[in-house]
């Protein structure tokens, strides 16, 4: 039998159901894996061994009493460190929160616990989810398990690295402009961004409220669907949560895509996408043709404006959301403040990193008198055009296929002095957030030993078709079966 940490969430469920192992043994195996590898990868901000073993023992005891168990009972999971977790520190990758321990769980965190998953820890991230490499963390830089000299992507780089390094079979992240899908691509795992409103954002520390969405990381599409089952439901605590029934997403994984209409927006394969990425995506399209799907080119003409639009809307919302970090209510407080204004200024200067300060200033500027209409209001109009492009695609196609990232994982420090190049990492993913629809990234190739990600985009609230298309490709290839040699 393989090591327990080698098994996927689905395989662990089956082994537990057959009595071949225990929840405590599963938790212990993954905690030992974390202890062995995380000093190299540096994916975790906080590890929770005592709580994990206690949770695991609870499910072993319930099984011994013959009780019916929830679907993820005993399966280890990691949470990005912007999920509020009762009594477990939540830093958002920032010094300004210090050792803040929330008094409540985010809804997604509570649902994962309710489903029986065992929390093994909280993962590193770009500070307040602002970045594409996890180099903007105020704590430390996470490394890519495929090459420890390269970034894992961001902002959910810690969660992606945890799953890639087999330190947990499942993880949750947040995706504002690609922050689940892009690190999934760079780390060679599956990363799903559900439709805006499909998963409650209550208790997720906000970056840009109209763009943020919670999504799963997993080793395969089935496990991503399994985790989505646990967290996708209406929540009255989130005013943007959609009051819709949620199906069993694993039931959609039939492997049959005959007749599926696949659109290929030409703008996503244009200049800026490296040749090896383009070739891998074109090879993936041939796989879909071989499976009986109908593949045709299409156009989303306003996609080229999405990146510029995003970097007006997201910082504007961030400048508002981050105003609450004032040195009074929670987190760190500067000792140098002589009055309320100087306390606010010195605390924020001490606690926020350079990228967060940059985005706050940018957002405040675009919302200021005399500039609101010229920048923010116009960006909202462009966002509508980006959404309308995708809406027109759904009249002809069931899914769209694009690259996830225009390149493979780059070296740590390589883009630190080139903020524009860093921001271009999300050029393929941002339109999905602008439109509020769903998308998934999964491995579709390798270049120089580094994973390449394929992005499949679906209609709003049609995660079932999206996952069916991704699963069919995954079953027809073996890209997702490769393991980094740590």
C-alpha cells in the first residue's frame, strides 16, 4: 500500500471506509509530511497538530460507534490564512494583524469542519491577497515544490504548494483575479474558482468584495468537486450568496464530452503567451477533439482591457476594505502615535507592506473627487463590456478553453523590480472575475520540468458542465499524475 500522504482525498475516503486505516493515522501521516517538507517549501503560516489529531480521533470514535459519518470525515485540509478560524491566528500574510485570533469561523471554514475535514493548518499568501507570487507576503516567501528557487504563484501560493507537495490532499484559497487558478497552474494541481455567489464569503477577509471568491485546490478534478460539494450553499450571512440549490458535482464527472461545444478565444493565445504554453493548449484542444467535442475559435474583443480595468476596480475596493486597520480595533498598534491621526499613520506604515500601500494609494486616488468618473466609473463600464463578451460566447459554447498563465513558474526575485510583468501573470484569469463566472485550472503539460495549466471557463452557476469538461481531459491524459521530487 502506498504511503497515506500519497493518496488523493477520494482514495483516502475509500481506505477509511474499508477500515484499512484510521483518521488519526491519516492526520499523523500528513503532519509528519508537513514537519519533513515545510521547512523547505514554507507553505504554512500556522500548523495545528493538536487540534488536527483531536478532530481525527473524534471521527474514529464515531466510526467505532457505528455512526454515519460526513463526506470528508478524517480528510486533511489546509486553509489560506485569510479565512477566519475560531481561536487559530489569521494573519492574511500581513504584519498588521499580528497574532490576531478570530472569535468565529468563516462560513466556508465552518462547512469544511461540518463535512468532517481535519484542519492541519493555515497557509501563506501574498499580503491581503495582493500579488501573484507569494513574494508579497509580509511573513516569508513560499517556494514552488517543483523547483524551490521558483515561486508557487499567488496569492494563494501556500495552498497550492501544500497540495502539490502532498502535505494535504485538499486546500481552500481565494480568487480575486486568478489567485486560485494561477498558483494551481504553476504548481501542477487543480484549482477551481466557482461562480461569484456560489460560495459564501462571510468570514473571508476582504480584498475586493465584488471580485473575491473562495475555491478549492485538489490533486484531481474529482476531489475539487468533492470539496465544492461541502462549501457551495446559500448563506444568509453573505448578502451576495446566491439562493440556489447545489447539485452533487461529483455526479457530473461522466467522462463524456461528445458534442460539447468548446470555444477558443483568440485573444488568450495572442502575444505575451509563451510558445510552449500555446503549444500545450493547442495539444489539449486536440485531446478534446479526439473525445468528440466540437472545438471552434471565437473572440472576446474586450479581454485586452480587463487587466487595466481590474487594477482600477480592485485597488479602489481594497482602499475601502483596508481602512479598518487603524491600530485601534485589532492587530498591532504603533507606540509612536501621539494622537489619533499619527497613531493611524504610523500603525499602517509599520504594518502594511509596499504592495498593499501601493494599491491603497492607487485606489484612494481613483475614488477621489475629480477622478472617480474618469477612472473608477469608466472601469465599471469596461467591466460590463468584458462580461458581455463572455455572455455572447455562452450563446454558442458550453465552455471556453484558454491558458491559465502566460508562462510557467518564474524564479524568486525575477520580477520584483518589474511590477507590470508581475501583474501580467493574471492576464488570462482576470476576465473571469470581472464577469463573475466560474473557471478551473488543471495540468496540461510541462516545460523544463515545470507544470503548465489549462484554464476551462464555464457559464455562470454551471460548475457541473465545467467540471465534466475538465475531468474528461484529465482522464484522457496523465499530466496530473506527476509528483514533484521533494
